[in-house]
C-alpha cells in the first residue's frame, strides 16, 4: 500500500466528476460468507479456453474466503506462459503442455519451477453450415483441406467421406482461430502434422463467437473451434465426425473424456509456480479448491470434466509439488 | 473578398476568377443543390449506422441494467454477473489519468506557447513530436506501458497506477494540443496590458492567461478522459486481468475496467454474457455522454468572447 497516501485526493477528484451513482467502495456482495481465513493475491493468466473454468474456481474460492483476491486474465496460452515464466503470475492456464523448446528454457532461466495440474478436457469441433451436409471427414481429408499447400477450392475435391458417400460440392470457405490461440496450435499440430502449418486463405479470429457467426452465416462455411462453443451453438451448426483411423467419431463429452474422439481431444492444464505454492497459502488454497471441486467447476464453466483416473493423477502431482 | 476602399472596384466575375471559380451559369445552382444533397446523404449513412448500433445494443442491454448489475461483481454465472469492480476500476483509472495529464499537459502547453524559443531546433522538435504522438495508435502506447511501466525501469506490475500512467501517455499529446489552443485563444492584448502595467511574465500567465483559458483546457481534459476510459487495447497489452471480483484498494491494486469487462464478456461462448456485454456498453456510453455533456456545459458557461 505504498501509494495509499494518494488514494484520498484521487478518490475526491474522481467523485468531483459527478459519476457517483455506482454503489459504495466496500467489498460488497462477496463478504461475510463462508468461514475461510485465507487472504492475499492470486494472479492467474493464460488460455482463454480455460478462462471460464478459472473464473468459476476463483469465484467459488472467494465465496469461502472473501479476503483472497484472485485475478484471472485471458492473454492466451502463449501469452500466459510468457508472464508465468517471467515470474509475474502464480498460475498459468494452458490448453497444451508447456513448450519444451521455447517456454521451458525461459522458465529455467528465470528460476521458475512449476507443477503441471490437469484440470479438465477439451475437444475441437469441426463444424459446417447447416446447408453443407458433411457427416464425417478423415484426418487425411482434413489435412488435404487445411495444410499450407492445399489448393482445394471445392469440398467435392476431397472425394468420398469415410462412409462412402461423396463430400457435397461447395466453394471452400474456411474459418478458424488466429495464430495466438492454443486451439490453432493444437489443430495444426494434430491435423497438418506441424504446429503452425495452415493454409492462409481462411478467416481467422481469436474470438470463437465470431467463428460461430461466420460459419452459421456462410452457406459453404467450414470451421473449427473449441467443443464448448459448439455446444452453446449446436442448433446453428452441423457437426462433422472425424475418422482418426478407427472409424467416424462425433465429439461428445464421453468421446472427449475417454480420448476416443481422436485426434482432436485434449487435456487442459493449470501450471502452478511451486515457489508461490510453498510461500503463499492462498495459491495452495486456490489449486486445492480446483482439485477438490473440479467436476462442479467444469459444469459451471461448461467444459468437459476430468475422469476419476485423471483427477487422481492431478491430486498426486499436487501432493508431490506441495511435499517438495 | 472583404471590402477595401483602397482597392479599385472589381466585378463579380473578377471576384469569382480570383476565388478560383468559373462563370456562374444556370446549371451551377442545380449542381450546388446536388452537392448539398450528396453531403447530407453521406452524413446520414454514418448516422444511420450509429443509430442501428445504438438501438440494437440498447435492446439487448437496457433490460439487463438494474441495481444488481451495477453492484454485483463479475461471475461465472451470467445471471449474477455485474460490473461493480469494472466501474470502480474505471473511476480509479480516470483519477490517475486526470492527476497526471492536467499538470503535465498544461505545463507543457504553457512552455511551448509562452517560453519556447522557436528559433531553437529542440523546441521545434518537441512540437513536431507531440503532434505526431497524437496520431500514434493506442496499442503502441500499450507496448510502451508493458515494457517500461509494468516491467522495466518502473516495474509497477499490473496495477491501477501502471494502467493509469499508460492511458495518460495515450491522451497526453491531445491534452497538450488542446491546452495550447486554449492559451493561444486568449487575446495578446490581455497579456500585453498586464506586462505594460508592470506584471512579470509569470504574473501575467498565472493571473490573466491561465484563468482566461481554463474553460478551453478543462474541455480538452474532459474529452481526453472520455477517450481514455473507452480505451481497451493498451489495457489488454498492459495485461490487466478480466476477472477481478473486488474493487481496487489503492494505486498498487490489481484492477479491471469497463472496456475490458465488455471485451471479456463478448468473447464468452455463453450468449447470456453477450447481453451483459451490451448492458455494460450502455453504462459506458452513459458515462461518456455524461462527461461530454459536462465538457459542453463548461465551454458554454465559462467561455468568454473578446
């Protein structure tokens, strides 16, 4: 609170501008509930896919411990790791494991040690406009469509769907996440065989809602984004099953959890700075709360929860990090 | 052309020729009307787009606005989500910006208008730089803020003070330019009169020029503040969090702000949050209109004509 002395004149100045109709500055609605005695700040940042999950967890913890101040940012998995490895955040949300070539060395250089905690599952949904009735595509066909050398101009060029019927004709018009997104890294890695390899003539957006709007408004639109965004907009879109070598599988909670929706299901992580974990009880409180309530949090955040076995792995990893 | 008794009388045709006009024919009146019509049409396109945006946002947002929305904190449950911390974050930012830009902006403007010797190259360099800085996109200031205010020499972290200083950088050039204009609008005869009566340069500035230019300066400051509270890009780059369920407690406290909250809600998959975003936009617009109204009132109430 080294700047506290400035607070009064500034608050007075602010009030003088006449915008006082905004309630009082006390901590209002979160106080008084629960019996927790944790306090202090927890800085969380990272993947926007994990954001709703982290937000729900923060809200739950603050309900029990009104003095804990959790901030959650959404600067993307890569942006989150950049801050995390600079030691600026306590917990980094990630929709992929930390990058061994680029991010791990930065963390090591800055002496940031961490524990990797699995918190939920996510799948990428391939969707088309309702007028473009594609039922199933193989990973090879997806690669033919999306890789950087692709010249496919009409979906009919993809040949037959795995069930034998022809892929309907239509001018190729593609939508996908921008290059900062973990979903982009994940899709290009799994489908095109190399992270970052993609054809360039598609509509990119970091905002999955814009992708939903794009595909649902474009009669020959095809796009990919997080499964939770599909679930919220299921009535507007046609879901494409993916054949990863063992038949067509549509993404669903069950197929994403058990990994049978291959290769486009993935785990979501929180990386915890072990120094914060040891020195800040509120950080330990936060991650323990996540582990203890992960199914409820996932339900609130509309994200695919962990299986029992996955949850056990997370708890073991945490116990190890907390013991260390 | 103003009447000047010393010049020989000229015909209308000659005046037109001087003003760069061709001969006035019967068609030019028609062309004149067509031009006015075209201008009105183009103006109305902008207004219609703005109107449609306001109406659709209002339809989505206004039903969401109630006391709970204003006093609740952000939440994972759309029905419980509110903007209390965003409003207080925005007010704190405004306070920091105001405290920073008023003295810096007015002092710089006074220096440039009253003291700077324009024959010196550094004064001209300062002037050109300030004009250029006013046109720099705000995201660039965000990068600057991240590198030098959040990290680097100042290392303030992601705090109210860091966010406020970054926003101050964004609007400072505009404040300096408007303050200079306000100072320049004070007739030189007032200053000269003061100096002739024996006042020092400082007394002339402090007792005559500054009081006369306050309405103009205040208008510029308020308009700059309203630009600052609508800025999202620099705050995102500075790394302000989007879920902050507590109000700032001081300058070193984490914060969120209305534009950030809107940005976060718009990109949530759940469409209930989109309505919350629309409601927050309406609140932000209300604050902006209020600020601009104060600026207009100040100008008309205190402006003096000489």
